[in-house]
């Protein structure tokens, strides 16, 4: 699974860029997006069954309607979520935020970071740079914990 990390200051245009990138990546494979929510808590809808199951202690609570599936997982580990997505057959995961992680990055705006692959690129430029982004597999050492589970491998 290819990891494409997008970073920048708040209101720099990261979400707008990612919204343009998603349909082009979907032409190449399955795409997931992880958003680092920082200090913003996602609110579960009160008194709904999936919320009640989560509040009762379920590791994961999933709701499926006629159009989508929504899952709430009891983890804040980026590596655990990446493992889940990799095992689900996702080809490309876009990570918005998590600036301190060591993945190669696309920078939107004037943020200075290490491991920058491109600053304010076009979608076409990112597509041409895909080989420079690392592949994640669930069988290597975690950057978060040091345990043997999920970290980027060397570039192909």
C-alpha cells in the first residue's frame, strides 16, 4: 500500500488538494484517506446503536446502510489503522497531517518539513512522483511502538 502524506498549516488547502487527488488515484486502485484530527474530537451520534455498542466497550462498532459503511475503532494508533487498511486491500492511503511521521511528504503552503517530495504540486506531478512514496506492509516494525507490525518499507 502506497502512503502519500499531505501536510501544511491549517487552511493551507490540504483538503482541497486531497479532494482533487482522490479521483485520479482511484483510476489506479483503491484509495483511503486518514485525517489527523488534532484537538478536534469526532462526535458519535448520541443514542444510536453503533454509538451504544462502542460505548459498551466494543473494539470496533460498524454501521452499514444502503450506501456506505461507517466504523468506529477503539484505537488512536496510525500504524494500527494503516494495518487495517492494508489488509482491506487499499492500494493508496493519503494521510492528512501527522507531520512528525517520517513518511515522504507533499507540502501545501510554506511549512518547512523533512522528507519533502514536493511543495504545492499539481495532481499530475504527484502521480508522476508515486514511485518516491514508500510502501507500507503490515509485517515490519512500527515507528510508533517499535513492535513488529506495520511501518513503511524501502521504496521500490
